[in-house]
């Protein structure tokens, strides 16, 4: 094919995506700074074909990784920690769980099944990591503030607990778990404690500097043994870029895979993936250097302003927060509104945010989720105007049938923003199987 034909196909494919700059409240963390995008793209392209697999050849990867990890260490008050660059939060979490598992088995012996203790709100990647690495998962309750319940944690841990994992903040509701209190328990019981700061690591430290009350969650808390922090979220670098930090060098070692028996070459992997483009790492480095701490502070102020304006505006429309507002996340409900119809109408107007399922056990109603980015400071007024208009439209909602949902997913009319409709209609196991069928149908 000619270059023009390929470009035409690329442009056609891009039109399949739903992203509209400034109208997206998930997945993309948008600053609106075009110069930042230019620098990030230049770094990405300059190093896209260099391979992190062999860092003795591509020494640029060593330089970039040390710089990115050191910046994350400063943010997490982790001067003496040891870190690894990964391609995303899930990979960072996989390494944290892997290190904890190996560390546990060295102490307890290989005849024991290690356990992972996590609250109900933990990110699914921990469940995935346990599934892949052979750990038993114990999920404990959250309290009335939608935080990890301390008493529930105490009931879940045992002599086989290899790792406790908490969030700062969790993604559904944006609340920060009681890390200091649970860290004391973990330290007393000699259990490793991981803090998932993939979402909060690049913004909560700056919220704190701006005068917001932020519960201490980083390495200032004794008992915290590892932290994951994503650069491709509020670090504003392209996907995928994340860092896992270990307090102890032995934990870092337990996350590294080495094989010297292969006749081809010595195989050393510091991450889960082997061959990896240096591009995302170089891009993360470039964005961090471009913004610096002052740049991140300014963008965090924009997020804070947008969050507060959105929250106050939605309150005027009858919405309330599901839990305490502690981060850049808002989860809102409205007893007088049909949220399924509201999300659908806003989707027609170009806005994309998630509907979240009701959880009867914790008295959590059907709610909508917003991940606030700096660009939303520019678009919040327009959003509130459209939200008021969408609430005023009160046509009758038709019954949604399964085959219609499946067809809508295939055609792109129905996406993850409305996925909780399925959990309202079916048992969890049925939804799991349905999801697999959808994936197979889409990708083959």
C-alpha cells in the first residue's frame, strides 16, 4: 500500500475511538499543554526502536530509568528505596506481588500457599496478579467511609499472609485507606504492605503542598514496604509508564528474573515483559523534565479547582458524593435522577464518564465516576450546562435486552461507561462469561 493509503486507514481507525479532548473523564489524563505533547512525542519516536531487553547495549534505558525512578522516590519520600520502571500499573503490581510471594516462600517454605489480603475496593490487577502467581486472595470489608476496614483486615490475615495491599486512593470512590493504622498491624505481624498509589502518586503529594488534608500514605509510614506509582496517569506521560518502589533491596531482588542456562544469551528481566521499547520510558523522562515539580504543582491546582467547581455544580443539580472527597476522583449519586438515562444522554453530547454499580452490602447506590484532569478546568462550565439539560430530558427508558447490548457493544454504541447495567441484570459469574464471549467475538 502507498503511504497515503496507509494514512487514510489510520485516520479511519482513529474515528472509531470515542475520545474528545476535555470531555473524557477516564483513561486519558489531559493537560491541554500542546508543548508537552510535542516533547513527549519527540522522545517517544526517537527511542521507539531501542530495546530495554538488553540494558548493557541500550544504556540510554539505564539513564532514563534512574532519572524517572529517582523522581518518583522523591515524591514518595523514599530516598533509600529501590525502583523499577514498568509499562503500567498492573505490571508494577505484578512485580510487588511476585516479590512478596518469593520473599514469603523463602521464609515459610514451598509447601505453603501464600495469601494476599485486600479490601473490597482494591484494583482488579491485584486479583489478576494472585491468579497468575498462585496466591490465595482474601477480600475484607470497607467501612462507612469506603475505606479498608481495620477490623476486617485483622480477621483476614494469618500466618500465611504474604502481602497486604491498600489504595491511595482507590479508583471507584477516590478514598485513601487507613495506611498508617494498618501499617502498624503489618509491621507487628511481620507482613509486607503494598500501597497502590498508581492513581495518587503524582498528584496527592502536590495536593498536600497546596494545603489539602492528605492522609500520609508513602514511605514516611513505617511498615509500608512497596509502592506503585503511574507516570502515565497524573505524571501526564504517554502510555505505558509506571514505577514500582521497594523499601528493601531484598524485595527488589525477589522481583528480578535471571536465567543463565540458555545457550543464546544471559536472560535478565527486571520487569514482567522482556522486549520493551525504550520510547515510553524516554517520553516519561522528557515529560518529567519538562514539567518539574513546579509544573506538577500548577497542574494539580487546576485539577483541584476543576474538582471543586464540578462538585459544587453537581450538588446544585441534586447530586451528592458517595463518600468523602479526598483526591482527584468524584463519585456522585442522585436519588431523583435516572442515572442510566443521564449517562446515555451525556454520551450523546460527547461526554464520557462511568456509571458504577450499586453495592447493597455497603449501601452504595448506583453512581457516576469522574477522574478529573487539568483540562477539565476549561470544560467544567460546559459540562454543567449540558448536565442540567440532560437531567431535564425525562423520556421513558425502554427495557434493555441482552442481545441489544451485545449488538451495541459490537457497533460501538454501547461502551464500558454503561457496563454496570449488566451487573444489575445478571449474577457476577454470568457477566464474567459474557465478557469473555464479547472479547472473543470482537477480536477472534
